[in-house]
C-alpha cells in the first residue's frame, strides 16, 4: 500500500537574506508513519537482561522486580519474552516464550534475589541466545539491559556481543542505575547494537524507563529507514542530528559528491523520527531555489514491503527585504536551541575528560544559560554547579556528569501518556 510514511520539511526562516556569501540554514525533516499504519502492530521478541548483583540490594532489587512485572503487563499474548539475570554468573529466569500466562511470568520475577559480583557479558550472551530462538523480520527484536555497577574485565566481550546483536538486528536499550557504572561502556554497547543508552538516577524510576521503552518498541512499524539527501550545486550539510526521539549526531556517508546518506532505523507510530540538518546554502540572488531533495527509504515487514521510498524537495527563498529575513519559525528554532544546549554540554564533558577545567567550566556556564532560557531550570542548575565544582576542584561529580550527558539528549523527547508512566 502506498503512503506508509509522511515526510515533511521545515526551515528556521521563512525567507533567508541575500548575502553574497554562503550562509547556514537549519532544515527540520520529519518522517512519521502515516495514519494508514495506525492499526498496525508488530509482535515483540524481547529479552530483559537484568543485574541482580549484591549492589542491587534493598530498594533497587525490589523496584527492579516491580518494573519487570509492569513491563510484562504491557505485552500482548503474541509477544515473545525472556528474562535473564546476572551477577558474576548468569541464569535464565524464564526462557523465550509467548507472554500468555503473565501471572506465571511475574511469579518467576518475584523469586529474583540479589547477590554476587558483576559480569555484564554473561547476561548479554544468554539474552542473545534467548532472542535467537524467535529472531525474525516479522518481529521487533530487542534487549533491555540494566546494570548498576562496573563489569569485571569483560568490556571487550560486551562490545563484541553488542556488535553481534547489531548485525542480527537486535538493538540494545542499555540503562545505568545510580552512579557506579561506566558511561563509555553502555554508550558503546548501545552504539554497536543500534540501540540507546540512558541514566536512571533513582530505583523508583526504573519502572518509568522500562514502560517508556516497551511502549516505544511496540509502536515501531517501519523498519530499516534511511535518509538520502540529494544536494544541488553549492549546498552542503555541515552536520546531521537526530532530534526525536532523542538528540544524537548521525554519522553521514557520502554516496557521491552530492548525495549523503544517514541511517534512521525504526519509525514508531505517532512520533517517527525528526532530523535537523545544518545546511550551508550557496550564495544566490533573490528568489526561490530547490537546494536538495530528501528521500527516505524503508521496509514495512507486516505488509511485506521492502525498499519503499518517499521524497520531498527542500526549497528555500532568498530575499532583499531585511524585515522578511528576520522572521523565524519558532518551533524549528526551539529545536535548534535544544540541540545547541546538548552540544555545549558535550563539549564541556570532552574538555573535562581532557583535563581542561577552564574550557569545560566555560562551556557548562554557556549551557546553563541556554538551558535556563529553555525552561530547564533543574538541568541549568546542575550545569552551573558542575562549572563551579570544576573551578574549585578541577573535576566534575559522577552524578552531575551522568545527568548532563543523558538528560540533555532528551530535551526534545515527547512526554509519555500519564496513564502509562504514572507520576515520577
């Protein structure tokens, strides 16, 4: 069926000034499953891989059990689910099976007890084994991984397993709980598998994180989406950012001197994905110009469709009227400001990691100003406090680093319905 994906383009200005030189435009491209896909839902093949080491004692293990049971409650009888727990060993609490008898599955969750050390790769390996049993293109295949600590000497194995998952089409959603886990490792696991990584600061927020993730996975109806920009002479992308559901810089592959490709992955019902392109425009006189064509290719496994395409032109208008050139699209500019805040904190964290406390604190203060202007008072306060800490002590706190790294990625995230997530 035609029209599975809607594609729209917006720019930061309705008209750009004639400058006689190249200038920067921000182009927002939104790819969303159409209304025709509203009734489509692909069954899941999900594995929960959860840390039950000794550091998970008390509220952590209790909240983890509650979150796992709430995730099970979200599944349909057609979904496949498995549960693996790990410490310095790993075991399968229940093997890959349909989520038909939820009470039996939740009773198995209630028997989980904390204890032992932490070897993340052991849990990942068993989780992939369970996922392999029902792996296929007509299911959304996923692993949800949670840990609260550092793994012991198996980091390379974790990355190798994540790469294997990515090759098999199994993105991993990796969550770090508390302060004592390594961001670089979970980020690498997510990147290698095509998944995401995130920070949960308190145990009572595990349920919200799991619910949001399961809901997002259940909404995925379009697979293997890819964006190709076909540029006219003189136009060039400076950077390409995914802005929904979370902010991240997309790697771009040059197919030719004028064609650039970026992988999008899955598109979910109701939201899809939005991409912000920092596009350099060629110098031209007044008038309307087609500067690029955006093409999204995609698969819809439930309908047996592969390599379908939707296209739209990117057109800009140049004017000699100074007043007209000052008019902005407030929605696009709000997204630009959020991406800018994310970039500032990323540069700050990079500078701090390199030992340049002065540059890091300066970037953090700039980020704090942007965040405050965006109404993100809590994040702005964190950025300001970490800038002060850098100047006084020469380093940032673990909690502040994690909060800034992960929360600024979610500045553009839409809120999940209250009835699904509850109050945090």
